[in-house]
């Protein structure tokens, strides 16, 4: 079935099929008869087949029409489901959309148009009218991801953060070393958004030195099922509350001297929670509890500190099975390069949003008898902001293109893009705040949110000093 069918046209087709004619369908749809007839004609032309038998007194469906009718009903039901999900989450401050991977992609733009029309004050930006499937869309690679991330970040850094980072890290680990059974089971659920993912790597006393993790996994059998028991704390687990599973890195070799060679990656199921605290207790007594860390910015996405005690995970949830035992570090790190690239896109979007908000403000703000946009210093500052953003965007797009050719070779460039773009986002947002004067410190104006959100960018997905010293600097010296 083609993937580029318009939902409005499908709705008209279903109405005609249900009521048996264009006249009654047009009244039901509140459209003119000619409009409905034109939609049906375009639909038949696009499919190059006849859907309606018009020779009888009442319109009947052809065999092709009967086939399309079932598909159309499924599509419209999906549209209503996704719309309900968007409405619920948008009013809770979160927007997390997932579409079943075997259904069609056009539900998303149609849903956003519908939402924006009914709730104009809760505007959600329609990024494109792309009607490909998720699989087809992903084939375009990192440039599409960066463009989408940048546009989302102009409005919400947290909204963009929910887009791809966490599921992509787990998906890349599965693609890189998962068993065929794991790929078949988990990848469709990750792509559709049916399964939400949190990443559990960092520990309270361990940040960038991932190889020194101490959270341990020990073999155990519970109720006749072989698997692993997890014990230890985890920190800065973004999205851990809402997540259905955690991609958790744990030490399976107790010999700390082996460093990263003793770590394995697990897919840890848990109950999803919308609160700032949660607790999951297994029938056998295993326990996982989490509490959201209060942060000055990035409030649309909560990071949790976790306590894990005797929490059982089936053996089949060890990514890659026994073949990848003690190789979880390398599987996990494979996704972090893409995470850095996406963060540079987020930084570009935040910086662009800061520039746009500042430009609007300085035109409206009068001081000393004229808009402050007329002062040369204001114009100079805006020009410098724009130039910095252009530089950050250029290296980010270049890294995205290189990443599609060879992700490993592009790792250093992605780190450079992340380093530069995040510094630009911090500088540009603060420049914008200064041009707002005292109002730049008030939550009434978006620039204050851009400033506090920007401060996290040089920290996550590779803290600035680590990128400078151990990633970029080391790559230059080893070249």
C-alpha cells in the first residue's frame, strides 16, 4: 500500500464508502460535492486504479476499493490515537510521539496541523509534510536528524532531547552486537516509540571515567530462569522515570583492573512512571528506586538517581548474549558519537531561538527615544551572534554528512561540532539576555529559559574538558 496518501482524502473515501454516495458524504464532511469528487479522483489517479464502481445507482466499491478501505480505517484510527497521545503529553509539558513502524508516517504532520488548529496557544511546530515511513525516513541519515533536532530545539531543548538520543544508543548497540532474536524483538518497538528508553551508565562517584563503573551484575537463577542480579547506584539517568527499559552498563567481571573490558550491557525492564519518584519491586524482592534531580534548566526532561538492589534481569536481556559478555562498553560507546552529533544540532537550534527572540525584543524595546535595535552596539552584537551560529551550523552539518559515510572516522569531527556548537549556544544565549536587560532575567521572556538550558550543553554527551583532552586532542596527536 502506498505511503503517501493524504489523511483528509482517506477520510472522504471512507465516508463515501460508509454512506454509499458523494452527496450524503459531502454533507457529513461539511464539504462541497465537487470537493469530495475531486479528492476521490485524485486518490484513484495516485493509485492508478478504480476504487468506486459508478455504473450502479448507488456507488459501490471495487475489489481495490475494498482493500483500501481496511487500510484507510486503520490509518484514521492511528491518527486519532496519536492525536490523543500528543494532546495528553503536550498539556503535561512533554511531547513524545511514536508511530508503529509498520504503519504510515503521514499521521504525524496531519496530527500536528489538527492540534495547532484546536489549541493555538499550545503551538507545536510542523517540521515538514514528509510522508515516508520511519524506515524510509531513517535512510536519509544524520542530516535529517540534525535538521529535525535543530528545529525542535528552537522551541524546546527538552523536546528535542526526547527525539532520538536514548533509543538510538540502545538501537546502535543492538545493531552492533545484539543477537538476531534481540534485534527482531526490540528494534521495531524502539523505532515505533512503543518502548521508551533510559540510559543508565554514570554513577554518583563516576562521570566521564566510564571504565571504572562499579554497579555489578552477578549470575543468578530466579524461579527457574537463568539471568543476572544487579546491585549498585546509577546517576543522571535521563528519562528513567518514563522509560519502559533501561540500557544499563554493569560490571560482570569483578576484577576492577580490567576496566572497560569487564562491563556488559543489559536491557532492564521496569514499570513506566510519570512522577518525580518511582519504585519497582519484583516478586522475588528485587528493587529499583529512583528520584529526579532538581535542575535549574532542561526541565522538560528529568534525570534520576537510581538505587538498584538484587534486581533480576533474564539472561536473554544481556545484549549480544554470551558472545558479547564483558564487551558492553564498546557497544554502548558506539551510540555516544551520534549523541554528540545530535547535541550539536540541539545547540544550534537553541542558539537560533535565542537570536530570534532577541531580534524581536530589540525592535520593540524603546530607550532614549528610539528602538534599541537602532544602536550600533546592538546591531554589532546581533551580527556576531548570527556569525557564530553560522559557524556552529556549518561544522554540525559537515559532521552529519561525514557520519553517514563512516561513523567511526567522523567521530572526532562530531566531537568538534559538539564542542563548538555548545560553546556558541552558551555565548549567544547570554548575549541575547544582556540585550534584554533586566527582563532577560525574568521567566516571562523565553531568553531566560534559553540561558539556563544552554548551560547543560557543554556537560552532557561528553563534558567539554574530556572532549578537548581525551577525544579531540588525543586524535590530533595520534594522527
